[in-house]
C-alpha cells in the first residue's frame, strides 16, 4: 500500500519558486505556481488554499488564476451547501479586469452515476470523499459585457448527473439585459423548457413583446409593441392546432395605428391573408387551402391570390380553386393586360393556354397544351410575335413529332424544321432573306437522307445533291489528302493524336488499326476546319506529337540487357517484342543501377497501345510528348484547352463531333462530301459566331 503524500513539494529556478505544493494526508492544501518573465521576475500564476475538513464553516477553499501581466482572470470558491454537497462558484474576468462570468456548479459523487456511465469514471479519478471529476451547472449563471454590465442571468435549479443534460436543463428565472443595463428579456424555464410568462423590452426600456409559454410552445395571446409603446402586433396561438408553432390568428399595425396585415383561419378552415399599404389601401388578399396553418411562404398551397398596385389598380390574380378556368391574369400599371393563363378539361382532354402582351397591347406570345388523361396524346403549340404584331416563331409538338417555323419581321417564313424524338426527320428548309436562296434538305433520324437542293428566289434549282443515309461522295476518305501539304497533314494528325492519347480510346488490336483511326479522325477534322474557316469561326486545336518512348529499366531485373543476354527471361521477352515491332534501344546506358535510353518512333502511339505491346515491361516506359499549344501553367498543370474537336462516332459516310470553343459546346455532323452542319440544325453558323463572341470563363487560378 502506497504512503499518502505529505509535506512540501517544490521546484525552484535561480532560487525562486516556480512550483510549490503542500500536501496533508495525501490531499493538496496549498499550491503556488508562478510565471517567469524575460527579466526572470516572478509573477503569480496560480494560488490555491484548501481546507478539506472544515469545522466551523462550510468553506473548503479558493483558487486564483492570474494572467502573465498579473491581472486576476479566474477565481474559484469551493464550499459545502446545506445538503453537504461539494459546490464551486467560478468568477471570471475580462482582460480589462471587469467581471465576465459568475457561475455555480455541483460536484457529482460516484454513487450517483448510473451503471452505463460509470465506466467513464475509473477509480483513480474518484477522491476519498467519493466525488468524481464531473461537475454540472447548478445554481445561478450570470454573464457580463466588457464594461461589467449584466447581460444575461440563467438559473439551473434542477440537479442532473449528466453533463450533457445539465448544459441544457435551465430551470427557474431567466433574464437578459441590454448594454445600457436595462432589461431585455424576462422569462422562466421549467426542466429545460420555456414555461409561464415571457416579456421582452426595447433598448429604451419600452415593452417589446409579451406572451405565455407552455411546454416550450407559445400559447394564448401574444402582443408586440414598437419602441414608443404602441401596439403593432397581436397573435393568438393554440397548442392543439395542426401547427402549434404558428399562430391561428395574427394582426399587425403600422406606427400610425393603421392595420397593415391580417392572418386568420375562417369557419371553413381556409387560411386568409390580407395586407394593406401605409395609406390603408388593400394590396394583397390570399386564401390558402385547408390546414395550411399560416404557411404563408408555400406557393403550392395558394387557392386564391390577388395583388394590387399601390394606387389601388389590380396587378395580378391567381385562382387555383377547382372550378376556376382562369388560373392567372396580370396587368401593367397602366391597366393594360400583361399575362393570361387558363386551363380546363374538355371530356378527357386537359387544355392549358397562356397569352402575353406588351405594354402597347400587342400579343407577344401565345401557347396551348392539350394532353389526354392517360398521357398518351400530347399536342403543344407555342407562337411568339414581333413588336409589330407579325409572327416570329411557331413550334408545334404532336406526341413525339415537332414542327418548327421561324419568320422574319416582315412576315417571311425562312426556316422550317421537323423532328421526331429530338432528331430532325423529314423536310428542313431555310431561306436567306437577303438573297432569297432556299436550302431544302431531307433527313431521316437526324442524318441527311434523300435530296438536298439549293433553289433561287424564283424556285429554280441551282444545285442538287443526293444522300443515302449520310453517304454522298463516291470518293474514298483518304482522297482528302490530295493537294494537302505535308505541314497541313502533320498538323491535322497531331490534333488527332491529342484526342486519341488523352481520351478513353477503343482497345485497338494492332498499332496499324490505331493509326488508321487517327488518320480517319484527322481527315474528318480537316473537313470541319475547312467549313469553319469558310464561315469565319475556325478553332485552334491542341496538338500532340509523340517522338519516342524513354525507359528506365532496373538493372536487377534486366541483367545482361546491354549484351543482349537472352539467358535472362526478362531480357529475352523484351528483345523479342522490340524485334517484332522493328524497334531498337537507342543510347542505352547503365546509370545508378538502371538502364536508361529511348526508343525512337516513326509515328504516333497511344498510351494503352504501348502498354499492350510492351506488356509486363510497359511500367518502365514513358512517352516523350511534344505539346504544340497550351504549355504547363505556373502551377505545373496542363492548361485546359479553350477549343477542342472530339469525335463521338463515325462511319464511312459521316462523323459526329463535339465542338468546344471558349466554353461553348455543340455537336457537328460532317459528311463525306465536306458538308458540315450543327446536329439537328439546332443553330446557324451566324448564331454560333454570335455565341462564341462572349467567352465563358473556365480557367481555374486565372483572374
């Protein structure tokens, strides 16, 4: 059995006390801890005096904590209450010496801890009086501002044996104060819940709000006042209502005493909302469906909503009552009708209509939607109009078929398009309103199929082409290279290299298959470049040239490589692969335990392809790349190209590409005869040029 500590235990520095503790029968009765500043001057840190067995009083002792500048920061007082429970009163001060907190706590005995939490209090944390290290709020807690003014007072009159509960179980009076010392809030808590009266005050001391809580819920009548004492709000709460957190009735007044808002639930259980302006004119009347219980922000629950302008003129009406056929109507301040929406059932067909007018009363948009009850039949029409009243566009959707028309301001129909399931199908035609030339193209499933005609303004045929599911030209794809310089060919191939190297490329069986694919992409890309240049919107594409594969081969694995010693199976395997590809190791050197060098390549190879060819040796080989644009930025990362052409699919007749330019994206179709168009004729070249004239910011780390 260990002997209980007794006597003095101290540590000195330069004969000055740094730490000093006095024990009696194993209990600390006195403690002195000090700071030492730069001049080795002693400054108080902790001072403790304890009397564990008081005879004539209930006082157990005190502890003081000081800042390095000698200012008292915290003062603990330990004592026994009338039930002989150990208690503490903690007083904390601001840096300026003003009172900050006064808080009371109770110590909890091990015998009071339940069986689940007792594991958190091992024997060495329990003192000889049976107390654990657990203390809980118990008594009055006060908080003060940096001028020493009381700003909050809380009571914890219920003792709990769990710290996590004690911090939340307020019990008794609760007060808050403004910085001028006047009351801010007076309330009462019961077992952690607001209960009984609640009163709050303005900064000037005037009554702000008064009411009653029951079990943490507002109850009965609550009233609010402005800072001059005038009543500005009255609300009625019912704990048994569908939503006990919201009032069942509420009325608000302005400072002049005029009613500005009223909320209540009528005898039909319809929630009513009325608002007035400061002149007493009604500006809003809203009715909500049953049991909304003052949920004024939920637009889906509105049955009727009327809003007026400040001068009393009607602004808009929403009517969602079941038998109403006009759902929405709105007006300009002048009284001119602005919008109209209505909907109704005709037999088993639902019909919805919408109309919009400008301030001059000219119709600018009208639409209608008809659909069957089971959703099997849909017919939707939308028309827009110019400011002169002439039609601008007309779109008609019949089930999956969409018919689109575009008109000039003078009334000339200049674009017509048919699509099925979002793919152009049937006839598309477009008229140049300046020259009168008309382009008429037949499509099937989004691809040109049938005749493509260019007609004069007098409907005379100027040019005819015929497509068979995208096929037009009898020429071979590689004939595109005729007339192209070696520089032009290299540029297009390097653009295709970049696409194939970084994209998830198909698993080509041979290197030749990869190169054929690369050449195909290069040719299609060249055709797109030609069309883009023709329309004044060509793009600069990232290029990549792969000149060689460098290698770093561990000597321990490839012993004898420099002598082509095929007795080493790894060396034998690697040399066999190199011979089959007609590759040779250049500048082979042994440096720091590794063979280094390179393999010069006659043409491009993708990362997956050289991994496939080199097999188990590929992890020691690295591509030697030459990027023609977009070098690495200041952070060492490859810049994201501002423009790109990525092939999505292709066959011998056409190819589909994704074009990205300055943050804008669209899909292109290029045909074997060099014709290029936006998929489904979704946008014209002129509109695309307008679009890319406004770049979208897409660079990280750039200002």
